[in-house]
C-alpha cells in the first residue's frame, strides 16, 4: 500500500479531488435541505478524524477538512446517536427554542427529505456534469462497427463478422459502439436478437452469450458471460510510456502496427490476441511497423506481468503503448438535448449497476468488479491522464454510484434511515431503541464487511500486478 502511494502520487491526487467533489455535493444536499427546514447544522466536514483546518460561518456552522479524506458528514443539532434521536434526558433539557432547530424534533416528512437530499444531490450533479460535457465537448461516439470477433465465441458461432454494423440489440437502436460495449458488459446467458448491416443488407440473428474467463487491459481476471466482439480501434500508437520496451525499440506515436509475429493485425483486438499468446522463450516480439509511407521491422522484449486471483496463473505481455480510438468523434448537443441525454446517462448507470449486482448475487458474474479505494484511485488516475473530459465523466459516474449506494436500505446509510422512517410511518411510532440499536449494529457490520471485501479485491489485484 505504501509503495502504491509513493509511486502513484498523481493518481492519489486525482482520486482525492474527485472524491472530495462528490462527497461535498452529497453533504451539501443534506445541508441545504436541513437549513431550509429550520435545522441548525453544527458541523460540515470533508473527511473524518482530527480537524486540519476550518472556519465558522455566521450561522454557527463549523466548516472543516479532517485528516482522513475518505468521506464526510453533516452533524445536525440534536442528532446525537445512530438513531438520530436524543436520549430522554437530553430531550427534557431542551428548551422549546432548541427543539425548533433540532433534527429529531422535525416532522417525519422533513427528516426524510433531509436524508434523501444527499443522494438526490449526487444524481442531480451527475446530470449537470453529463449535460455540460455533452454540450461543451460532445458525447463520445465510435461507429457501431465490429472490429473483430473472438474465435469460438458466441458472436462467431452466430455468424457475426468483422465489419458488421450493429443497428439494434433486442429492439433497442444502436447509434454508437459505446452502446454495444454497455450491453456487452452486462450480458448473461439470455439470448439477444442483434440486427446488423452487412454489404448494404440488413440481417437479424440471435446470439446466446457464453461464459468465459478473460483478463482486461488492467490485468483483472474477469469471470462472466461475453458476446466475443471487439471495437474497431486501430493499431495506431497514441502514446508511449517512458523507458518502455516500445520506446527502447524506437517506436513513435502515430506508428501503425500492421503485423506481429508475422501475423497481420488490423485492429487492437488482433494485436492483443498475439500478445496473449506470446512466449518469451521463443525469442523477442517481432513487429512490422508502418510510419508514413515507410514499412520496417522492429523486435522488442515485452514486459511479462502475471496475475493469480485465486485461480490459474495468467501472463500478459505489455510493450508500453496506448492505441488511438480511431474514428471516435464527439457529438455536441444543444442545452435541452444535452440535459435530456444527461438524465438518460444517469439512469443508464443506475440500471447497469443494479443489473451487475443482480448478476453477482445470482452467480452469473464474478465479484472482481467490487473495488475499494485503491481501485477507485487507479480509475481516477487513468481518467485524469486521459484528459479533462474523461475525468469529468468519471466524477459524474462516481457521483451516481455514491448516491445509489447511500440509498441501499442498510442502517447507517441514508437508505437505512429512510427505511426506518417508512416503518415509523406505517406503525405510527418509531421502532424501539433496542431494535434500532441492533439494526444499526448489523448495518455497520454489513458496510464494514463490504469495505473489507472490496479492499481485499484491490490488494489482490495490486499484488498480482
């Protein structure tokens, strides 16, 4: 962990900036609605633990940054324990004036609104960020054309070919390859009707995804269903890492790899397939490079990285380059269209998150996608490196997920409080203090257990890589 922090300062900074923004938005939702309902807010904290610095506003709220920047909280007057209800002695000592500004003495509807405001703020913020990006920079759009098909995959068995243009999946129109990727990420064993165009002729076939263990570009071993199609990204080098095998071999940005080990490669997936089968015992990697109107050969020794996530050891060869996204463009929209698409993107993230969780519970998807702070930090580091647009989209994605997670009906989370208020509305009285205490202890255990599990996933990936 210490080595990770030392070697990834920019990644950690990007993570803390992104997390601080979405936590601030979440807590500001609670704060704003609490103040509108006459609740006195005592503390607005970004982070936990000892205060690093802060100030008091004219209403008496202490705004501060704390030492552990992995979250935040708003402390409201009278909110002294896990059940948001003061003990009998504290209630007796409160004056009518104090009760008027104390959170526990507000109506059930007011308390529910204050609690729900945090997740709601995250969703609204995500819509705004998506809309801003789609209006100012444009929505990423890659032609929905199949770059390559994995041999023996569900798509290959069904007759999908490289160059096919996807028109619709299960009746839903497809305009961008990014939409194909979104579907592919969440497939299970359910057959899909795919309408596509080949040679000017439209066809429809049924593809039944098959289960397969794969390794993604970050080295994470994934176990789940797949279609077996790859995007039309070319083998055009975009960036080269310093002191990498590619740099030592004299490769340059804008070079195009046209063959590897004597095998022609047209898209990135073709090249990745060669790398997956590379054996250093058989000698260096042989590449045919096209630079302008020149074509020449280069040999290099890839870095071999191994991964073992409680399963067979897998090896991945890396040469230290990233590839161009080819014909990807950005479609800019007007304010209303951008806002509508921002809403749609937020809803899509929510739907996909629920689908993925359901698949994990059903056993149709591995749990390796459950990442903790290290994985999120890596995600933000890569997003920041990719540019401002990707970083903004990553912040919006995290904001949606933070809002959604907080709505889970687990005591200690906002959703748990809302569940308690719902029970109180039905019963006409709150649960007894003992029942509330037990439920909050169980909820805390569940949350801590999930955090430990997600962090363990992070550590396994980090050590494996």
